[in-house]
C-alpha cells in the first residue's frame, strides 16, 4: 500500500510525515535482515547517481543498493551543464536521481525540474540517508527511538541538521553542542533538541553518542538507500 502523504523526493527529512519516517525505518529494517530478497523490486529500472566529487563510500553503497533492487546504476559526475537540462535528460532515461553535492541549492534546482524522484545523498545542508541509518542502528539496539537520549558530537553540519529533523519526527531527544548554523531549526524542534556548550556535556548521561568522525554505518546505510529508492520509485512504502 502506498503512503498517500509521502513526498515525491527525499531532499531532507523535514519534508517527511511521521508515518513516512517510520515506514522507511521499518522497510529498511526488513531489507537489512533480507538484503537479497528485493531483486525484482526495481527490475528493468535505471537510477542516476550524480557526484560532484568522488566519494568511494557513497558510490559503492548506492551502486550496491541499486543492484540489490534489480535496477541499473548510472554513475555520473555532476557536470557543468545547466541543471534544468540535466534534470530533463535524466528524467527521460532514468527512474530516479541520487545527488551528492556541496551545494544544497543545486539539489533543489534539480528536484524542481526533474520528473522523477530525487534523493539527497548528501549536501552541505543535509545528510538524510546517514541520519536514517543512524536511527535504524539506534532502534535496533534500544528497541525504540521515542524518549531515547542521544548526543551528537562532531562538526558535520549536514548530519547534525538531519538528526535534528529525525528527532522531531521520532520523539528522540537530541543533545548537541555549539556551534549551530541554524538556530531557527533548533527553535522549531522545541523539546526534541537541547543545545549545550561542550561535547562532554552533550554526551553526559546519553544512551548513545553519534559522531560525525566515526565510520559511516555501512551495514545500515545500504538498507536505508534500498528502502528510500524502492519507496520513492514505486510509491509503495509498506513492507
């Protein structure tokens, strides 16, 4: 069954409804347990992956995730062609576009002109798939996210931003150290996020600490990317 409130793109977690966030985590959890059971989910489809700069981890995880869904990955550099033109060409031949760029505004422009779903594989503003992977790992360990005290310690603004949005959707309680570049987002988060002065203070008493400098959770990122692509391309967010 499709989730009627699900958006056409995943540019950030803030656009997801709470049921969409939970649906993605649930689907990713099943895909984590049975990674090769979805080979026909996107059979005959093609997924374009645009990279502004080389990234071994992102490229490998996306390419494997696409393969596990039975689709064909089209790996491309983010060229200097007009973004509207790029979105149009890729929409003609591909069924979704994953983008990793240092400029969030480029992602937004591609999404504006694309006729197929666009997935944020990381920008300077948001890192939604990594945040979902962290939430999946936390849920696997602690059983649920609601009320879970989590600290973020690191300097990746994009991951911090996406974790704040995840806290707003899940009921997770996030403590994060200064500095923050978007105090307006923290204000909207209310009791879901508290800002403290030091990483030590953020980590004190937390059930778990998420760090931007720790290795990305390869085992969890793959099923998250599988779940996101399957949900957006087919419109089916259910297991």
